[in-house]
C-alpha cells in the first residue's frame, strides 16, 4: 500500500495530464473531480495565477470574445495597456481619479481571466494539494512527519490534517477566480500583520505548539489571496514600513513575517491603485516598490456622452422603471460639464458615481411624486432633476466650498446641460411651426408640475392640456419619435456590453409618461431658443 501511494504520487507529478482543458488548467470534466485521489488519477497540474491570466486572455483574443465585460470607454488606451501587461505577466498599478473603474477592472480580471482551481475544502488560503512537493504529500498520505530542511509554507495545518485523516478521499472543491480576489483598502489602521500574517498566541495556548512551528501561524491578506488576485486600493496611503512588506512579494514572490523562520509564497497576481495626486516617483510610493510595479496604467473618465450614459445605465440600481434617453443625456452632460468647470476642484475629480447615484434618485423621485400614488411606472422627467442635489459630491476650487455655493454651481450645471439637450431635439424645427406655437400660447399657460401625470381624467393632465395646443402636440409627437429612435439605438449599444436593458425598453405602460416627459423637454427647449419662444411663469410655460 505504501509503495502504491508513492508510485501514484510520483507518476501523477511527473506524467503529462490525462485531460483536455476547457480553460487554462481546467479539465473538461472538472466538476467530477472531487477528491485528492481524483486529482492524482488525472495527473492534475496547477497553473500559476499570472499564467492563468495570460493564457485565458490569449484564448479570448483568439476567439474574439469580450475580454473585460462591463468596462466601457477604455477601448483605445486602457484595455490595450491591460492586454500588454497581462501578456507580460506584470504586476500592475492603475493610476486615476475617483470613480474611474480601477477596482472594478481588478475584479473583472479576477472573475473572467482566472481559471477555477481545486482547493482542499474549507481552506482559507486556497490550498491546492499540488502546492505540496511530491515527497511532502507522500509523507502526509502515510501519516509520517517530514523534517523539512527549509521551513516553507505549502498548505496550512488544517489542510495537512485533512490529508492525514482522509488520505486519497480528501475532499476538494473548485473555486472560481472571483472568489480568489482579495481586496484591501489601504487605510492608516492596516498593519503589517494584516498583510503578511502573524504568530497567533491563542493558537499557541490552545494547541500547545511551539512559537515558531507552522501551527502557530494565522495567515494575512496576502496568503488568503493565494492563487488569486490581490488588489490593494490607494497604495500610497500605506506608510513606508507596510510598503516594504509588499516589496519582497513583488521582487521574489515570497516573504517572511517578523522573526518567524518560514518562507511564504502567495503565488498571486498583484494590482494596486493610486490617485494621481498621490502618485509620485519618489514620495508616497517608495522608489523600490514603484519600480517593481512593472506596468503603470493611467485610467480616465468617459470621454463621450454615450459612454457616460452606458456606464450610468450599467451601474445604477433602480427598481422597475423607464428611463428616457434624453434624461440619461441630461445626467451625462451634468457630470461631464462638472469635469470641465473651472469652479470645481478637478484634482479631486468628479466621479461617474455622481451620474449613477443621480439616476437612482431621479427614479426614486418619480416614484415618490407620481408612480406610487397613481399606480403607474416610474418615468423621470426634466422637472424632477433638482432632486439630485443630495448626491452631488464635488469640491469647489474658486468659490468658498460651502453648501450654498455648491448648490448654485450645480444649478448652473443643470441649466447648461438641460439647455444643450433640449435644443438638440429642436435644432431642425420648422420656423412656421414655431410661429404657430407662439400664436397657440396667446393668453394661455401650459401647466407643468412634478405632480401632474401624463394621462388621467383631470383637466391638468398633460394629454388633456395638449388638446388645446395642436401645433405643440405635433412637435411633441415628432420629438418623441426622435427619442424613441435614439432609445432603440442606445438599447443595441447597451446589449453589446451585456448591460441589462429592462429600464430603457419602451413598453405600452410607459407611453403616456414618456409623452409627458417629452412634453417637458419640448417646452424647456422652446424656453431656451433664441429668440425665446416661451417664458417660465408660476406653475408653467406661457408666451413671451
């Protein structure tokens, strides 16, 4: 029996795999491989995390599949740079302002480019049996002690005990890449022990082990990311001593902890992030660490209105609702105009989350004011837009950074964005139609309010009011058709990125409220035209 075990282990380690891969390092029937014995029978070979990333990226490039799902607006610069870094097996630092998808990129890489691997069930350090050298595995299967000449952490003591107890029946489970992603936000209270682990006095007391035996070690964040992707957010925030703790991992792929005479190899890919104002050649990131982060990739905010709209749609968590295309445009323009504003501190940046959170508030406002009480679907309108003030988070540069000044700045951004979007839909309006609309408004007011719905039995509903404005109604219908056509194109663009389109698909239930939203868009556009066609009066729009 002893000789059979030795032969099985040695043959498995030295022979070619008996399986066809469906992904780098993943046998085609991997879900049927459930024990250590199963792994040995197929001569399983574990592939390093960086090699998994490299080979799986190659596979996606060859098959023309999406490499980084959900990453929008980086096709011409950031994504090619990521490709080069991963193909070169580089550790990476992503440099960019808040809300530029730096952490999301790391998550996406882990989820879509790391292969599932078999770990000993329950292991917190992602212990694969093949982490053990063959002679060490044989000793464990024979329940013998192995006097290591060099103390080295292969698997933790719990995993070793499971192999001793269950032998070839030791249970393994396949863990996907997204579950081997370890995220650490660099804060002042992060300690060196948090990163590299520590000698645990409680384990020493409970188990009666010696201080420097492997049984006394509690793994830190790096070992918990073994065979995965370790992401440290805002690296420059870490003080020098903690950065030094990461240095040997990047330099040699290994580290020690304090006076503990054991070598640890996390076998992880490494991605750090930094804000440009903290990113220097010799400052907040120590020079040796800066140098060993081989690829430095600069991210940026979305450069087009369309990309901003796609990201807002992708990221916003909204209940059942319908978002008109022009409301997305208004939000995207507010965010992009904020990034161009000299009144706003651009060193701090204006995150895409501003647009995302604003859309969520707009839907909540539409529910609060109209949808819930009238039992209709929530459809945000231009008149709802000022509710977003509670989620706008920018810092002023030229004016005193007070709540009043921020609100004033936001109102100017809203007015500018509203004007540009509304006029975009009225840029080819027939001059004769304008004259007719001006005559229709002679002595009349079109009442506009958040509380007025598109269609009901009341005289003030938008549909009933439009009966007295035939030319305005025609312009609303024409504009609605433009918006619907744009909405269909936007849905196609969203589907290219696998963005759920429930909130942007027009249904029969949304027709009336979409028409009401379009009515407000047209009225606002007529107010901004030069010369001005309509003016804003108490509770509505009237002739100039």
